[in-house]
């Protein structure tokens, strides 16, 4: 008989809700990652401290007191951080990948794969939105140019309405008797 996988995959929306933008980077807080990876935050941070050379600034950084307070104010699921005496760490996409390799548990690896897919989808959505914004900007420029041409057309129409049969010089052969 085949082994039945009893693990329940977390919905992408749950992981997306844990991705925050801090210092212009999409990051996940150590507490959220420890929950996803099935370890305690203390254990996660111990492994990070043992392997600090694997976590440069673009992979992980520690929040300031102000950033911590802002995160606690904005994210209901992080209210417990308000009473923590330590400042949490924030991990970028690359930091989360490195963290899974340091933790090296089956749950951490599975959650990491799902997190990477979500970060990739978010990057694709960002690029798609950027393309749409550029296209809208292009259309807006075209429409602005059309406004001037439409005004000119209306001016000509008004001239025709006020003077429908302007005097014209006859063209063709003229007969002189």
C-alpha cells in the first residue's frame, strides 16, 4: 500500500499574508518562518547565529525598535512581539532559502519550496503590473495628443456651421465673349 501524505499544504494566501515590505525588501519575520518551518523561534535564531556567514545583510537583517513597533501595529498576528525584549530578524527570499538549508528538516524544505514559488509569483505579478502601467502611460500620452486634434476638428466644424456656403472662386474654363 502507498504511504499517504498526512501533511496539509498551507494555502498560498497564508504565506503571502506573512510577507512584509521592510526597508524596501519583501521579507518574512523570524517568528512567521519558525511557525511555517515547524521549529521554535529560539531554535531558528540559534541556527542562524551558528551560521552567520551564510546570512549577509541582503539575506537577513535585524529590525530596529521603530520597525518592530510598526510591524506590531500593522500585523495582528505579530502582537506577541510587542512584549518581546529581543528585536526580530527579517529574512529576504534568499535568506529564507538559506534558512531552510540550515534547518534541514523535511517540513522546512517543503515550506521553503512553497515560499520560493510564492515569491516568484509575486515578482511575476509585479512585472506584469509594471507592463500594464507602462502601457496605460503610453495610451494616456496618445490620448493627450488626440485631444488637440479633436479640438481642431471641432473648430473646423464650427466654421462650417457658421458659414455653410462660403464664397468660392469658380474653377474651370472661363469663357470670354
